[in-house]
C-alpha cells in the first residue's frame, strides 16, 4: 500500500464509467448495517464503492475509508487500522493505542465510534486480504453491538463474509451486491468504448460484452487495445484469457495467490465446460481432491453456480481460457478428462453432453459410438425438442468418423441432412449404410424406414415393395423399438395420404402419435399433426384439421420456440384452410413469415405446395395478379434449388391457369404447350390421376377450362368426362367441389340450366361448401352471377337457396365474416379443453383424453385464461358458461 493513503478512497488515472443504475439501486436500498460488494478480481468493486462514497459525501454523511491488506490479518492490526481511520472524524487527539491487547483495542474502537454522530459509513476495501477467523469474530462483535446501530459497514471483497448473517437478514439490515449486479450492461460497455474513441458498432460492443459477461477488467483492457489499433475486429474476435495482457493480469491477481494444490486442481478440470461433485468423482483419480470444489469460494475465483438441479458450476469464459492455456503449458492431459466425462454423461443418459465432451476431446469415433448405443437415428425424434443439435455437432466431424462402424448414427446424419435440405449429403450417408447392411436383417428394417423417409424429402415416391415390407415389419412377432415403430407408422400415414387413402392415413397417423408419445418423443409426435390435419382437410373435416394444426402450433411454440420450423409448418397448413374459407387477411398474415421460413428450412413437397396454393388463393381473391406472378417466380426458384420437380410442374400449371383467368388465353395455351402439358397430356393417366395430385390443376382440368373459354363446349365436355371416368378413386372433398363447379360451368354453357341447378343444389347438401367457399369465388367456369341465377332456379329448395345465397354473397364480398368476438377467438381445441376442465379433470387427465402433452395443456389453459381475463380454473369455467361456450 506504499504511496497510497489507505484512509482515503483510491483514485484512478483511467476513465471510470459511472455505474448510474447500480448507484440508483444503492440509494433506493438505503444504508444498512452491513452491505457487501463481493466479486472476483476485475469486476470494478472498488470503483463502484468509490462512486458510492462520493455520493454519500455530497449528502453530508460521515464517512471512513480503510484499505486493508495482508498486514491486517491479526485482530490487533485490524483494530488499529480502524481506530487510525476514525481519527479524521474526531475533534480530540487520540491516545496512542499501539501496545494495547485486542480486547482493549476493541473497547477503544467502540468508545470512539459512539462519539461520532450517525449515520457513519465505514468502507473496508480489499477485506479478503484481512479475512481470518480472528478478524471475522471482531466483525461479528461490532455488528452485534446494539450501541453501534448508527455505524454502517460496507465490505468490498473477493470473498463473502463467513460470520453469521441470519440476524441481520431477518431485520433487513443486510444487502449483498455480487457478480450479477456488477457485470456491465451493454449500454455501460458502449459508454466505456465510446470514451476511448473507438469506432466499434453497438452490435460489436454488445456481442463482446455478452461474451465476457460484463467483466469490467476484460472490457477495460480490450477498449484500450482497440483504441490503439486499427484492427479492432481482429482484436475482438481473438480476445480470450490466453492473451499476454489478460494472462498476466489473471496470473498476478488471481492464480499466483492460490496454493499449488488448488492451481493443479483448476488446470486439471479446466477442459470441462461445467462441473459438479459427481462428475469430478468420475474424472479425477483422487477422491480427496474432489472435495476441493468446496474451497473454490474461499479464494474468490470467477466461478458461477448454474441454475437448476445438480449444483453445477462453471468458470468465467475468460478465466476458463486462461486455465486451459496454463494447463497446456503444464502438460495436463485434457483429452483424458474429457473422455472420462463423456462416458460419465453417457451413463447418466445425457447423450447431448456426452457427445459434446467426446468431440471436445477430439474423439469423434467415441461420439459416434455414444450416439449409436443411444439409438442412432432415433435421437432425431427423441425428447421434446428433437436431436438436431446433436447431429449437427456430429455432422461437422463426420470426416473423422469410421461411419461404417456406426450405421444407426450414420442414418441419423442422413435424416439430419435431409431436414436441412442437404439432399446430396443425405443420400451419401444412406449409401454408406446400404453397403454396411448387406445380410443384416435387423439393420435392413432401420434402413427401410429411413429410405422411405428420405423419399419424402427428395420428393420421390416410395416403392410399393418398400411400403409392403414396412407393413410386414410392423406385424413381426419380435416387434420394434417404440420410436422405430412410430416412424414406420408415420411413413405409412404419409404415403397413404399422398395416395388419397385418407382413412388409412388417419389410422396410421393416430397410431404413430401414440407410439411417439409412449417413446417419450414429443418432437416426433408433432410431425404427425401435418399428415392428420391434411387428411382431415381433404376429407372435408376442416374443423378437425384446424384443431390438429392448432395443437401443432401450440406444442411447437411451447416445446421448441415460436418461429421454429414446426411452428412455421403449422401456420402454413392452417393458412391453407383459412384461405379456402375466404379468410384472406388471417391467411396472408400467417403466410407472410411462415412460408418464406419453410422455403429456407426443414420442409417437403406437400408443405410447400399447400403454402403456395394458399398464397395464390389469397392474392387471386384480392385480384392482385402481379403479386401472384411474383410469388410463383419466388417459389419456382425454391423448387429448382431443392429439386422438387412436382412443385415446378404445379407452379407451371397454376401460372397457365392465372394467365387464363386474367384474360391472356393465348399466352396461357402457349405456356401450357411450352411447359409440357399441351393437348397431348390430356390422355396421360398419371398426369391426370387426381388421387396423387392433391392440389392444383392437372392438364385435363386446364384444357377443360381452356376449351370453355374458347367456347368449344363439346371439347370441354369430352375432356372433362374422360378425366372423371378414368379416376380409379373418388377424389377428395375440395377436388370434388372443384369438379362439380367445373361441370356446372359446362352445363350452363350447354344450356342445361335445370341440370346445373340440380348439381349446385346437390353440392350444397352433400359437401361442407362453407369451408371451401374460396372455390366459389375463384371458379371462372361458372361465374358468381351465373351461380346466383342458378340459386334462384325454381327447382332449388328454399332452405338450399338461402344457404347458397349466403355463401355466394360472402364469396362476392371477398371479405371475412365477423362472428361474435367472445366466441370466435377460441380455437376448437381450446373449447374441448374447457369442456374437460368443466368436468373436473386434471391437466394430466385432460392430456391423456386428448393425447396431448402436459406442456400443451398448460399452453391452452394460459391462452384460455388470457382470453377470459381470469387467473384460476374455477373462474375460467364460470366465465365460459356466462359466454355460452360450454354445452
């Protein structure tokens, strides 16, 4: 302490950032009997204390500052430092107390403290240097003396006090400021860098501040380095605890003050991203050294206790890098520690962290073996969030792995790359497993289900032989592991969906959801809502489809995040229904972010086709032809990039339809001929098979409409009849409505209005036309005026006429209806949850009844409570009854 007055606050020649937020907090808290400012070296403890000291001095408070060091560890030296510091506040000269014993010195101190009017605030800076059992006992006595209530102590220290604090806490006389409070905010960091004249952006400073967790000394050091250099980006990117300046600071201020056994302990565990007592028992050979984890707090090291169970801890990132560099210089074998940690995490069932540690050890084959033993590709669907992060890490090191030894993990890499639209890589990994699977009947089953899954992502049809073998696999007496079984059922559901076998798609879809749930794979279960929802929608049950999509959105937002891939999937599919209902504003709002998201991320043909058709529907209903063409251009580029030839053909046909609708008939026909669906395509059975073309026009549909537009009615009838008679299956409901309207247009052109009126009347009675009313608006074969005229035909029953008029008027208005606000805001699933809640069922019982997870039920309840403006289940039931929501 030579050259510095230990009884006055230190001053610094460097720029000091005023900690305004902290000072306001200190002022708001007020003076307490004991305030501690505790943090490791470099957090600006003393700087904050000095700023507080100056504020209190401006307020006229009696103040005393004592800077302590290792000379003050005895009671006598400690008391003498306090007595000497008080002398400036006393009018009289103090008698020499240098030779008195500790008990007498304490009496002198308390006597002098009583003479000074309160409040009196004593700052004890660097208290950790003087902290011993003896000095701690003195502090406890001073704080317990009721005659000294006017004395307020402020301890500035790297380690917290060890004397009893419970009585002070109970009386509200204790306040502690630690690392969480002392860390710089982004705004404070920007102020610091701006004061050094640096030209860094706010984003650069904020990113670096978060990386250093607001550690003042790191920010101060880098701000100086940046101000003296033109390579600020390089300095920011490369700064860590291994640099010369930072390393010297940490060595001098922290590391060299530690006992050698603690230094050795720290370097041995430096490679671990986080640690606790149980992990250290597994990785350290000496059980005695494991106990040293309890001593880290004694030395005021920059260690953070992590939230959650297990008492996990980690080093500050900058200090951790310093320890790693020191460990390397000392020859510590970090790989051995990390390998042991990887195996320990595997035993605990924490596969993600096991793989992380194995890869950090540079042992990619160990990481792959851990994934293989954990189920390989099944980890993609396991847990609530899925295994994307796990396989992303493995994928980055795939070149180091002997993939043929780990076929299940390699299949996982194939699925991961398919989901990331890296289809060439996905096929590459699949081929590796195909070679390894020769003669292995068990592995052949895994290979089969993944091969069918990849057909979905590459937009190829799974072979009938593979589907038959998949069904046979499910029926084998030895059975399948649950997630394997669930994916097999998932693939059957999807493949029956795209073949318009909707009942079978629903059957296998529900079985797959249950299997995924039973296997603890909520992430996998969420995918089934896409198949089930589409099957319901195409079957004519839009309400059930909406319920499925609402469940998907709720679970994706709860279990993963709002804006995740599956959230976008749910939004796009829901928009398809809303656009078909004519609710264009709501549909456009969802598509605005969700469809571009899918175009860049995890998706397959059917999802992009649904989003494309929904977007086209909303734009055409607004008569925004230019935007519709621009949207086609955008998605066509996506189709080409992903190799989705079916999507390219769908877009080309819809462009021809749009050209025809906007009056450019000649150009529409030229475009059709140039795009491969000229007149000759009318007779192509596969190109016109409606059971596999779930959305959009086929060549025969286009040419039927084209002939009608050309007034060649006989040819239109011929093509239409040929199309309908060649179908081996009944078309799905929206296609049935589309064909019925097209035939009505032909009948009108043929002058057979009575038959046309009968067809229209049948359509209203036999189909849920209200859920597909956009088809009325967009159908150009039978215009709205012609349909309105047919609705008034004498052969149409009165009730049917009224329903028709309502539908036609709403289609003509081209706007959403506005139902009662109180009821329209609740989804179908929310109403079902309310009904079960009314019956007294718990969250778990409601979840079992609806085949939903607990988190999803909680999500629905939060939404219900918010919409009803209540906070309890009983209040929700009462409010729902009052609003007429319940049966």
